[in-house]
């Protein structure tokens, strides 16, 4: 699969699990751990990506704030941004905020590859496990 994913998350364990699942299906990934409010600079330095997995709860900027930055960047205009969170109660809020899809943590390794393919094909996935 010739796909590159961007992971924006501050939790090492979550990043490791997601990277592992992506790697097993041949998807390259880049990770940004937002450590400042200047995420735009980090986004400009990121390689072109096909999908973004974005955690909702992070200490410096939450996922909704980062989503606003992504939506204002022409580089991410056509890229599906997937809310990737343990806070499944945020499903409706994520939908209203403009996320493309929602995949709850912990990830379901049995459905992950199929859901990724469906998202890349333009389908919206709202899975809370």
C-alpha cells in the first residue's frame, strides 16, 4: 500500500500501537507530538500525507484546535483527518467539528486495515469499539 500517514498524538503508547498497525500493512508514517502552539511550522515540515490520525486530548493544543490549523492549510485540504481518541463520548462533537472519521482507542486490529482502506476510498467511518 503506497500510503503515508501522519500521526498527531502526545501519547507514546498510542503512537507505538498505531505505527505498528500501519507498518504491518505497509503504510509509512510520520509522527508529530505537539509540544508548542506553533504546530503550523511542524506541519509545514511534514512530508505529503494521505491521511491524518489526530488525538483529541493533548496538553498544549487539543485535537479540535489542531483540526482548525489543518483545515486552514492548503496542504491538508483533501486529506481525511481521523479523530483517534479514547474519549468516544466526543464522537458527535468530532463530527460537528468537521473530522472526516472517528476511530476509538484502543484500536481494533481486526478491522483496522479495512477501515483505513474505506477511509482512503472516501467513506466516513465512525467506530468506537
